[in-house]
């Protein structure tokens, strides 16, 4: 698993820089702002460039309707090709673009929210193709209605030729396709793992990836191609919702990924409350974003600052309690934290608008998704090691519970567990070492213990595989096999006579044998009673011999 994840990581890191920078194509335009006071015409405004404010930042003007005049246009397309104007997507009610040509003609393009959606290109860039005329375009004028002016009114306007626009779109397509492919691959992979392992953090991780996948589809404007009639402001709302829910899923992932002891007390409650808050914030955007986007946008930025405030105590607690996953968690969250700081700084006007700041979420979350997959692989590796150790411990404990510590044979309890319930007829031998008390008296208890060990080894070597052997008393052994195995007790006694015993002792045994069913506890009681009686008969007849239970008794 770790190899596959590493391959995904390296693939992602290799793809991102290759697609990374949308080419510095075309020519950027500086714009100046004038509030719409009513009664103004495009032609009159083209004639009054000094009436526009070029010094005040756009976001300082607040919400409303505005005119924006570009700097002089110097870029010239190939003959017969339209010049393209691109700008960032913002929360507005509608937009009109006017182009002044050198021959004095003014062309116009007017769109509402649905029309804006139909003019979106990858990267959520609004693109207008200017009408082709023999005279070149000299200046552009925007009329923006219902601008929320959360980030600006017209963001990063730029002129491009057709080739430059296509090249930029291809570069962005590579970035978004790589991110979408990465998300889909990791979702499928982790769902498959979850089906086998059932770790809750895998579901939270998949939920986060699904939210990020929908966020990428919406923020890239790919959603506008799938739903061409959607309003642009609705698409922007989806951006907010998916990012808020991704934050909630990320906190849920953290809550279930770390050891439970990390989230004891207030840290756990704070994490759960923050995750719920992010989820509720997403719902608020769905319900009331059109009513007051300004308040929600500020709340959104503050919520992501709060996300960092939640991560800090988690990391502190993980460090204090020596979590196995601290270093991986810190590594995976480094890029999202950096992204949040940059985005929030931009949201509050501390940094100017940039295409890459606006799309930093996709890049940061690509790195986060890849590194989190490594963290998951590492977590599963540790869980596997813990499980293997637990299995080994359980086997060892069970072996100790089922095994006679002196001889290594099964004890009486384990023997009965394996014996009772067999369907076919079984052959039971009960063997008892002859004169074992005399042996203990002669060579001591340590010597007697060694005799028991030698007898046990001899039984194991002399009997066929699959035979159940147990020490069920001080010097008494039980031997059980399917009656069709036809155990040879005489050969077993011969092996015991020739076995090398401590101090050169000659050790013999007596055996009682019988055949019968062993399906129930009652069957065992009857079979053992018959074998024990046969053993007593062997002892009474002189020892060092086998005695078979009489057929009449065995049949009973």
C-alpha cells in the first residue's frame, strides 16, 4: 500500500509544476473606477477618462453599481481574429463590456448571471471575445451592476489573442484534471480499503476528497459547462459550501485519525464543535448567501482562522502525549495552513488579488490529499503491526492456556476441546508410566520431570501426524485418533522401552485401549471409563502391556 501511495505522491508532485503556471500571456489592463450615478453613457465616459479614480483600491468602494475604464489597449490580434478579454469571476448581478475602436465605433456585450456562466472559462475566468473590425480596439469600459465587491469589482483584467487564451486554458485543464484524477483515485482506493479494514478515518478522508472534488469542479468553472443555465452567483455559493464542508470533514478526519487519548476533554469537544460549526456555515451559505454575502464571507474567513486555532491545541496535545502520528499530521496540514493564511490575508485586503491566490486551495489541497494518503498508509502500517503483535500474543496466551508447561503436550482442557464433537469412531489410548513413584524416589522430582519429558517426546515421534496427545494426569497420557488410523499400542510400548532415559533407567508403561463414538460429553465419559478400566486390567496383568476394552463393554 505504501508503495502505491508514494507513487501517487510523486506523480502528483511531478504533474503540478509541469502544469503550474498559467503563461504570462497577453497584456494586463489597469482599470480606474467611477460609481454609477445614473444618466451616463459609454461614449461620454470614454471621452472623460479623467473622471475615473485610478488610485483608490476597488474593494474600498463597497457594494454598488460601477463603471470601470481600462488603460489604453495596445495588443493587436492576428487579422480576422477577435481579441479576448478575461477577468476573474466575482459576485455581481450583471455586466456590460464596451469596446471603443479607433474609428469611433463602440461595441457592447451585456450579460446577466446566467450569461456570465456561459462566458466562463477554466479557472473561473470570464471571457469576452470582442467583435472583429478593421479598426483596432483602443479602450474598454465595464458597467458592473450589483457588485458585492467582496474582493473587487473587475479582477485582473487581461487581453489575450486566441492562441494565448487556448494555451492558458490547456495549462489550467492539466492542473484541474490532475487534481480530479488524484481525488478520484484516492477516493476509490480508500473506499476499497475501508471495505476491508473499516477504519472510520477513511470515510472522513473520502468525504473530504469528495467535497474538494466538487469544489474543484465549481471553482474551476467546469460545473458551468455541465450546468450552463446555473447562475454564476450560485456557482460561487457552491465554492463556499464545498470548502466549508471539506474543512468539517478534515476536522472529523483528525478526530478519528489520532489516538483517542489526544482528544480527551476540551480538545475533543472543541474539535467536534468546530467541525459542526463548519458544516452549519456551509448550510448558511446555501440558505442566505444571496441576502448578505458580505457577512457570510467575513464569517467564512474567520472560521478558517478558527480552523488553525483548533489545529494548534491538537498538535500541542499530540506532542505532549507523544502521538505516533504527530510528524505526519503536522506535515500534511502545513500546506492547508499556509493556504488559509494567504487566502484570509487576501480576503481582508492585506494581499492584492492574484489568480494563484484565488486558486491556491486546489494546489494546497492537492499536497494535503497526497500527504494525508501517506499518513493513512503509515497509520494502517502501525495498526497492522499492532494487530500482528496482538495475534501473536493471543496465540502465545492460548498456547500457554492449552499446553502442559512441563511436557509441551495439550493439557486436559485443551484435549477435551479438540476431542469432543468428532463424528467418526475414535480410538482412545490411555497410557500410564509404570512404577513412577519409585522413579521419583530413586532419582528425585527433577529426574522424574525429565522422564515425563522423554516419554512425551517419544510419544510425539512414535505416533502419526494428526494424533491428539495430552498429559491428563501426573504420569497419565491420553492419545486419540480416528479408528481408521489403526494406532499400534504395541509399537508405542516398544519405543518407550528403548528410549534413552535419565541415569540409564528402563521405563515402561501400560496402555488401555478402546474404540467408540466421541460426539458428546457423555460419549467421552463412557469412552474414558472403558479405556481406564482396560488400563487397570493391563496393570493388574503385570504392566508393560496393552489391554483392549472388551467388545461387550465397548459396544455398550
